[in-house]
C-alpha cells in the first residue's frame, strides 16, 4: 500500500462520508461534531495536496472494489481534478472554521443545529466525488449528493425567504438532473458505456448528429449547474438568502463543479469543438448580463451574486477557445475565482454582522469603525476587479491573450467584451466599497467587536488569493501541463484503459464493420474450401476469450482497437 499512492484517491470522498456518519451519530455532542468536521476536512486538504503533487507525474487511477474499468467504477486524479480538489478543500476548511466561530459568537453553541456538520461533510464528499469520478453516472451521483446537502444548508433556520429560495434552487437543480440523466441514458444507448475514457474512444464512431445531440444535452445540464446565461436567473435569487458561510461555499464551489464538468466533457468527449461558437456567445452573454445586473444592485450580497454569474463567462470563454492557452488560463481563473469569491462572501458576512445590513443604502462609515474589515474587503474586491498585479488580472490577461491568438472575429469580440466587463466589475465593487465603508451612514452602527475566529479564516482566504498571485508562475506552469493533458486525450485514456484499449462492447458502426470482416474471413470464403469448422471454432474461442477479459486491445481486433 505504501508503494502505490493510488489508495489516496478515494479518501477525499470516503473521509467526509465516514465523518458525516460519525457526526450524525454524535448529534447530542456538538463539540465532538465540531472536532470531527475540522479533523476530517484537514485530512482531506492534506490528501488533496499530496494528490496535487503526485498527479503532476501522471494520472492516478483506482478501481473501486477491484472491478476494473470500464465495468467497474474508477476514480481518477489527474492534474485538473487534483487542482480543483485542493482549492475546494482549502475553501471548505476555511468556511467551516468561519462558521464555527460565528456560531460561538452568536451563542448557537447552546442550541446547535445538529444536522449542520453531517450535511456540510456530505456536501464536501459530493464535490470531491464529482471531481474524481471517471464516468458520467458517478458524476451524476456527485451532483445529487450536492443537491440534497445544499438544499438542507440553504434552508437552515426555516425562514420563509430561505424556504422560497431553497424551493427555487431545488426545482432548477432537479431540471438539470433530469436533463443529465436523460443524456446519460442516450449516451449509453448510443455507445454501450458511460465510462469517460471509453466514451472518448467510442463517441467518434457514432453518427455526428447523435453526437451533437448528446453534446447539447450535457451542456444544458452542466450549464444550469454552472449558471451560464440564460440558465442563470436562479442564482441571484437563491444564494443571498442563506447564512454567510453557506452562501460563501455555494458561491465558491457549486457553480465550479458545473464548470469542471464542462471542461472535462468538452475536452475529453467532444474535442471536435462543434459547439465552441455557441459557447463563446453564451460566455459573452453571461459576462455582460451578469455584470449589468451587478451594477444595478443596492444590496451587496446580490451584487456579488451577479458578479459571480458574470465571471463564469470568463471561464466558459477560455473553454470555448479550445486551445491549450485558453484551457490553461481558464483553469487558473477557476482556482482564482473559487478563492476570491468565497473570501468576499465571508467578508460580507462580517459586514452584515458589524453594520446590521447588507443594503448599501443603510451601510456606511465602516472604514473608521473596522479598518481591518475595510482591508479584508478591499484586497479581494480589487483582485476580482482585475487590478494588476493580482491573480484576477493575471487570469484575465491569460484569457485575453488566448483569445487574441485564436484571432477570429468572435474571439476578438469576446476579448473586447472581457475588458469592458472587467471595468464594469471594478466600477460595481468600488461603488460597494465607497458606500459601505466611506459614506455617512443614515444611522450610526454600534461598535460591535469582530470575532477573531471569523476574521482568521477570512484573512487566510484573502492571503491564499494573494498567494495565487505570488505563485502565479508555478501555478500557470501546472495549469499549462493540465491543459496539455486535456489536449492529448491518450494520456487519460491509457491511464484508465491500459494501452488505450477500446474496451468490450460495440457501437453500431464498429459492429457492422466487424460483421463484414467476419464474413470476409469465414473458412472457405477466399480459397474455395468448405472447411470443417476448425478455423471458425478457433476464431470463436479467441473472440470468447477476448470478451471474457473485458479489455479488448489493439492486438485482439483489426479495427475495433483503434484509439
């Protein structure tokens, strides 16, 4: 076990699930629940960092239960999934520590919500499962775990506003799930598999029209999760109603799971890029509509929710460019945005606590009352706005350079749109900064001390965002290598299916070709001999042995083994 690091791969899923069960069993002991959550998420972060380092030498694959792919369930940690896992683990741990300090400051420890910790750990397991799954169905399972856990977290407290927002969220999420499940059924009907590596080989064999239909269905399902316009209207109405820690983790992670699914499927399953232009238009619309909504807001939570939608457009822009530079910049921007957007929502929780409101018309004077809070807001706000030399600026420059390299009129239109949206983002955030911290408040807010336990995790995430700036060179190098692996699909395929095997099973086209080849090679077909069936029996024996093995190699067939 010590010599083979693949045993680490399932731990980011298994540990939170085990911790959730243990925390639920100890529902009468809130201190034990808190300790379990902190220990489990700390271990998950440590494992994620280890996977980040190990995956740089090649994908790590483990077959769950010892059943090899494509029959069994495989978990895959490559550079992309390991990076997403590491950033998300850091964010979930920081938000957990923030929520613990908030509960202690509010006196909730006397009557804790016993379901919070198990649900939060289940949410973490769902995120990890979605990032690591090597087949479509288990990505779907990860999404459903997220849906169940996120609904519970969204409606904690049971207020009418939260129940309404939770209902909207569930209806939209269920629509996405139904579309995804239908897409999985169609994929399986067309190819006989849902394993991503095997699909990468088989999808090019089916009818192009069917392949395009499958691509569109998956994009619709993932587009709802990622909040891509026009599938994004639900987000600004749902997220702001939740408690600050819940809103922060939702903003940082849930939409990025959808973005990750788009990156994975577009690069691995549909490399021909037939939907790239549509994705570019969707990216532009998402950027523009989102930021126009943000500019019009007078509530800081809703303002940040609209900027969240807007900046999803930047990520989709990089994906749609379908180049190594575009994918690399998009991955870097995802890591940046997870960190910075989460930090901003945590700061807003502190603003609401100190100023008594999230309405910009009711806030003011916080720079004098809480200068530390002013600094904690200013740094990630400028980062999100793209002020050099912060990571937001570096990510946007990478995306814009990739767009210029593509050089098509549509790509250049998005480059111009990206610049304008960045300026409008800066305008919206500066407006929020001025009103919340510098304008004269209509009512002088009380001097409420800020709990150090809430400031610490927030400052840590702000610092992590700055670390993405300081370490931009090595991180961009890592995302470049991740993008190169996405471009060279054979690396992923060979890691899951040894020697790039096509796997057992046939698409319609391959079945027809195999039938013709079998007819041509039948005994007596070419030399006029009747044969006694010996050759046919031998051929049948070889075929049967191949089928029983479950992994058809290039040497076993003449046509079916092509990559």
